[in-house]
């Protein structure tokens, strides 16, 4: 069992094995769930999110632990219950500019797994948007903006967006969210075009 951990730190993933371990829809769902919950979660709780049995989810949790992505959290009082938490809720994937083909392929597989998940969330919203309360329907946005930027300006845009989102990221781990709050997916991609 581990003790209370310090403030979450950014973890950069560049190892192809770790990227491949993460490039699985169930593992992405588990990591997302654990990083959004103060105190972590059990295999049974993660199984509901991942759509798997608790035993299959335990397998994925052990695989994630093998790569240092999750760890056992302090017990909630029931010694039989194994609680897991993410090692870091702030992950960045970067194979590196000079990465070889294996690392590039692993990075691409992980990015594509996330892109598939993000697209499914968008499709899910579109299927149910008309049934959502007006307050949520009216604030959902899809935007694709082309900008003419220097690399320095692009870095500035990234920093500004990160600064806007940071207070809300911190809130994700609270056990007492504001009344009416719900999970919201924010997808942000900034890539230079050819």
C-alpha cells in the first residue's frame, strides 16, 4: 500500500511498450476514470466504465501497474478491497523527434485509439443532443479554425488554452463538485498543416 501522494506531476511517455500498453480502449477508459477520481477506484468500479468483467479489468490494471501508470491506493477501510489510482493524471505522449519506426508506430496507435474514443463521444453527443436540456445543448461547440501562426505564437496559444483549462482540471479530482456539474470532453488539437 502507498501513502498519500504529492501534487500530480506531468508524466511524459516515450517508451513504445508503454504506449502500446495504453493503446487499448479499456485501458484508456480505466486511466481516464482513475485520473478523474480522488482516491482512485476498484476493479469493479473500473469494470462498469470499461464495459468488462471485474476480473478482466483487474488484468488491465495489473498491466498498467507493470508500466508504472497506476498504483495501489490506500484502502477505504475494507481490507479485502484493492483500490487503484493513477501515478499521474497529467500524461503527455511524445516518442521524440528522432524516434525510430517502432516508437512512431506505437505513438500513432495510441493517438489513433484516443481519436477513435473522441470521435465516438462526438457521435454519441450528436445522437442524443436533441434530448439534452437546453442549458447543455446551447453550450456544446464544435469548431475547426485555421490560423496563420509562427511556432512561437502556436506555443503561446497552447499555453493560453492550458491556463484556461487548468482550474477545471484541478476540480476533476474533487469529491464535492458544484451542483449540476457533469463530465465534459474537451478535445484540443493544434497541428501544423503541410
